[in-house]
C-alpha cells in the first residue's frame, strides 16, 4: 500500500506542479499562469505552499497565505486519477493547521460560482457560503 505524504513545496517540484495545474486548471490569465504563480509564491518564502506526494509523484497541491488579518486558500489541485481518496481534504487540513500556528483566526477562499463540485467539497470540509461580493482588479 502506498501512503500519501504532505510536505512543503521544493524548487525541484516546479515542473511537476505546473503539469498538474495545467491538467486541473485553465490558466487563461497571466495571474493564473502556473509558472508566474509559483514564482510569485516562492518569493514570499512563507512555507505555506504544500504538495501531496504518493509513490514519489506529486498528486496534489495547495497554496495558502496569511496577511496578519485573514488566511487564504489558493490553488487546491488533485490529480483526477487520485481524487476521492482524501488528498484534497488532507491538504486543506494541513494548510489550516499551519495558518492556525501563525495566529490566523479565519480562512477565506474564492470559487468560480459555476463550480458546484468544488463548492460541495469545501462545504464538506466545514466552509460556508458567505454573503459577500468578490471583487478584483487586474493591475499588470
């Protein structure tokens, strides 16, 4: 039996994480480009970027962040071949555990409103839909 392990992202993971994200996400904007996202996150050096590894292969990722006020979850991805095995839930729990250690009191995330599967997943992990409007501005 192969065991899944969660660990911090390492620079040698970059190629495999990009491949996973290209399989799972649709990088249609520069701020969603896997290479750009990884480079920007690793500049932070905050140790809040995790990968799930099974049989020496990256099968999942999550990026989390903390600004001193709120925690955030980003880029939760699980290989389609490895879904429904608890990998996504384990990644979310790991990110929240690390955010708690930093003193974080609340975690937020954003989901495309047409992604019912992901909404249902996060509800199962204890998240609720809040009455908010998400706004953004591209500045590049």
